[in-house]
C-alpha cells in the first residue's frame, strides 16, 4: 500500500500572507481521496522524532536556537517565515514524516511526504522557507541504521538543493544530483555531486531529454540502494518563482520516468513534494496529484 505522510499542522501556524502556497498541503489529500486515487488508510500522521535523527544532520547550536526560539534575527530573516514554536514543530514533524516514509519505501518500494523537500536548509542555518532538511535527515537515518549503504538524491525542484549539497559535500555515501534553473534562487550556488543548470524557458522536450540521458547513467555508475526524489512542480511555466517552460503534462512525464526507472531497477524511492507556486491553486494541485497517481499506478 502507498503510504503518505500528512499532518494538518502544516498550514495553521503561518500568517495570512504566507498561507496561499501552503494550502496545497490541506487540499492535496482531499483531492486524492475525492478522486479515488487514495483512501484514508494511505495516510499516516508523523510525530516529533528523536532529536538524535535531526542532530545527525544539523548542528546542536542551530537546532537548539530553533527549539528555544533564540535564533539571531538576521539569520531568521533568511528563512522567510516569522519564527514560532508552531513553525518549528511543523518542520520537525515534516522530518519525521520523511523518516517514516523512508522506512515504508523500503517495505513497499515507494512512499511519499505531502510536504518536505526542504533542501535549502544547511547544517547550521535555514533559508527560503526551509528550517530542517527533511531528505538529508531521512538519508542519514537510513545510513546510520544500516538499512542502506548508498543513497542518491534526485532533486528536480526548480531551485538548486544548496543546503543538501552543503550537508553531503564530504559524504561519499550520498550522491547529490540537482537539475535546476540556472537563473533561479539561490543565486550563489553550492556544488552538488552533479549539477545541471537549465536555461530560462526550457521546454518539455529538451528538459526530458536531459533527464532521460542523465538519470539511468547515474544509477548505473553509482549503484545506490535508495533514492530520494524531490519532485517540485515549480518547473512549470506558470510558476511565480520559476523561470522554466514546462507544462503540466511534461511535469507528469518527468515523474513517470523517475518513478518507472526506480521500479524497473528495484530501488526504493521516497518522494518529498518540494515547491509549487503557480497563481492558480488548481494547477499546483493537479501537478502534485499526478505524482501520487503515478506512484499508485506504477508500484501498486
């Protein structure tokens, strides 16, 4: 059964001006159940995880400054949300959702987190709506427990996974691959193990050609036994924070290809949703829902 992390705390702590891009976390499960893609049993509720899992990625000083809300105001401004206990709890719970979804993926082949993809969170600070790096925490958890030996992170959000690149820059057990807009945030990029920078307004055909020429070879060369997939839908031409030119159907084919490759080579994959900021919420929900529809179709 497809297992999906979801918790209603996602939207509640945010001020009104920040809620539009976050409302998808409430609407997406409703859409998936309404259309019959999922049932209630597909969803599980993450909790507060053991601190040790977070401290395997983030420094104690940074994490404590989040927990006791003592983060330097200049550092807090980089995050983009007003710092609050509810916001920190939200991020911690997202991380637990990814940890648990990772274990479900080992069992079922695939699992999802309605939220997550917080790839701008560094070892010692957060940026761009990201406080804690959920997929990095999940990867370190699986490696520490000995469940896997080599992880591949496939980050196809429109923005480079700069925090993820920094966290794993000296870690040979994790290969970081980020395919992103060359002219999108962050404007000072980190160095992933493989970065592919895309030109403005790249279309579906060229985008998919690059991806299809890259991912199978990466898997063949590096032989991961687990894949994290960050499947942001901010690659759409309609996205307010993106500069690429992909359509909803092109984004769907991207997800189909990645998930089918994982299935074909029998490598478990855990998906975090990442970004999506098109002005019409229906576009965001449809693009994200496609990922769940495909996971059900391909794996179950």
